C-alpha cells in the first residue's frame, strides 16, 4: 500500500458563527478506497472543499503527502496549485463549462499549462495528438449522445465531471457523491474505473449516501456527524455500531 | 466613369479618416471579444486603455521629445500595465462591478487628459504629431495601410486563439472560473496576462491614432469610443471572432464612412446634431440588441461545429 494521504489537523470552519467542521485529527487515504459517510449537514462536503482549499479554513492545517515526495501544506496553497500536486475532487452539485463540447472539456482537463500560453496558438494539433488516445478510451467506454456536441443531460455533465478528474491522473481522488444523478449502469462502469485506479495506487475517498456502495467498495469508513468524525473502522464495524444506526441509518436499516 | 470615381473618392481625406475609424474599431472590438466574449471580463473602459496609449505617446513625443518608436513602445507598455492594475483591482468583483470599475477607470483617464495641462495641454490640445514617415500628400492612406496590417494580424490571432488550447482555457475561465481552478488552471494569472496583452494592444491602437489625428483633445477620450466598440461587438456577436468585423462595418462603417462621405449633410447638421444623433442610434441599438438579440447577428459560439481535426477515433 502506501498511497497518497491527507492529514487534517485541528481544522475548524464556521459559517456565520455556526461551526460546520471541527476535526482535531484525521488521516484520509491510508487505504485504497475509504468511505466518508454521515447524515446531511454533517460537514462532509465542506470538509472536502476545505481539503481542496476552495474555501479557506478558520484554523488548523491540511497536509498532502505523496510517496517519495515532500509533504505539502495544501491549506496555505492556492486552489489551482493543488490538482497538479496530484489531488482532485469531483463536484457534488453539477458543474459544467456551457460553451465547451464534451470533447473540449476533456481535452481542457488533459492539457498542460505550458500548452495554454497565449503564444501557443499553433499547439492544438500536438495537444490533440498527445491526448486523443486516452480521451477516446473514455469516450468509447461511455456512450455520450454526441461526444463532439454539448453535454445535454445532468447525467452526462456529472459523468464528464468525473472523467475530467480522472484525466488529471490524480494520486488522491476525492469523489463527492459521484452516484447522485448518474444512471445505474453508468455508476457501475464508473465504479469499475475507480476500483481499477485504486488497485494501481490512487487513494480514493468516497463521500456517498448510497451506503451499499460504501460497504461494498471501501476498506475503511469514516463516519461524520455534527462536523466531527464520530467513528472510524472497517465497514463491518462501522455498520454494526449503535451510534451510526441511531444517527444515520435509522431503525429500519439495521 | 469619371463621375463614379469622383463620387467614391472625391473627398479622400474624409474617406481615409472614416475608414481608419472603422478599422480601428474593428481592432478594439476584436480585443474586447477576447476579454468579454471569451474570458467573460466585461470591460467598459476600452477608451481608457486606448486613450492612455494615445496620450502617453503624445506626451512623450511632444512634451518630452522622445523618438517615435520609443514613445510608441512605452505607450503600449503603459496601457498594458494599466490593464493589469485595473484587472487586479476588479478581480473579485461581479460582472456589474467590473463594468462600473472599468468605466470609472476610463473617466479617470479623461479627467487626467483634461486636467494635467502641463503634460497634455488640456482643452488647448496637444500637437502637432506627425506620421513617422512621409510619402507625400497621401501619407494618411499609407498610415491606414499600417493600421489595417496590424488589425489584420489581430484578427488572425483571434481566429487562431479559437482553435488553440489557449482559447479553450479562456472560454473555460469565462464559463466557470471555479471549475477551471479545480482542474488546476491558474485562472487569475491567465486573466491578468490576457488583460496585459489586450490592453497593451488597445494602447498601441491609441498611439497609432495620435499620428492620424495630429492634435489630441480630451474629447477624443470620452465615452463615445467605448460605446462605438461595445455596440459594434454586441451587434456583430460578442462570442464570434467575426462579430467585431461585421458589427463595426454595420455601425461605424455606416455612420463614419457611408453617411459622412457620401451623403451631403448640411454643414450645420453635420457639425452639431449628427454626432449626437449617432450616439442616440448607438444607445437605442444597444438596448434593442440586449433585449432581443444579446448574442448579436452571428449568434453564440458553436464549438460543436468547429473543424473536425483530431476528432477521428
């Protein structure tokens, strides 16, 4: 094992005086696939956004470590510097570039910053040549309505969001409710890809409400409620715990 | 035939000046297309950057007696720096805030041109500024040629940008900056670089205009030029590379070439009422366009119809 990890230390975040996240100590990524579960409003999405520094933390620090490289305090880096370090996050709410086609959107994700300078107006051909195989591999696997047109349905946009992140070849992949809005058969194929990535060394954190998926895929589960991680352990343990059942699953689920 | 020739080219000075204005507005609208149409930066201070180039150049050449080329480069750089400073100041504002702030910037340039009399001469004017070369009585036509070559290069560049990774990045920034950031794109730096380059080019067009105008007055840098550029771009289509060309031909081409040169307006009307009439039409046109056809005559960007290169699997 020994993939990329994120260490969260003393991190708090409050919105308008209400503490949403209060995590004294948490390590994500010690297992290939970890689940992050909890009731609505538990602070899961906020925590993921804090990790990506798309919102600033109030206190504490978040450190990202990839094997063989120095640790980086990502909580003091600009958000755009984090994906190149090897960590990306998919979006819970559908996010899209409305003027870019599906092909464009994938190519944008794959393109290196050095090819996007204002003087590189002749680099399209070489950029396409460099990335077309990997992009076509995804386009072949998932049947978009029109890969050279715009993403039409919410499902296509959601899938596109995940594929863009995969094209960045992350070592740490945070998936914020990837199945919400995806058709069932697409979910299965996405998860296949995710597991494939995890087996070759990418650390995956899965924020999900579909608990069967979490129990099935992850080796370790963090249970969050009221801004704190209340419980951690292998799926079987977390699943059997009284707190989880009370706070989250309700009587019927046990 | 002689009659037609005389009709078309009978007032060469008016014609050259009118065409110069058209080509210049095309150039400015193309640059605004990169800022607004692609990257989503609503710059309502075009004349400010252009005017900074024009007055910067004029002051250096006339007041400080700099050599022509040196002043041209310095004025261009000055406008570019202004682009970065203004861009940095408005970075966190929403669209309305950016429009207001850039409009204010242009007003500051106007007030400086009017107020800093030691440098600019104020209402008295600043001159005379000559062409850098002399090919006889029709040097102005040659100067129009120089401008046309430069604007042609800008048009070529803009069309290439649409087919390059750089254009894709700018469009992504304009569409959803937060999403582009989450993919590791340095969106702030991209916008600053874009503003530096496009504002500098606007400044260059201003500096070149100084030679055409010979005398510079604060009225050159009032809001009318901004309006003309915005109307041209919005009419043609702010999201299409050719929108600037189509729009400028239909607006400035009609008012400053066709009507001014070929319709014999009564002199009183031409001097006093005509410019105001032109502004009224531009204003009305802008309102009608934004209400009924905000994407202009050419419509939205259609990247799904772009060339098929690289699309074979």
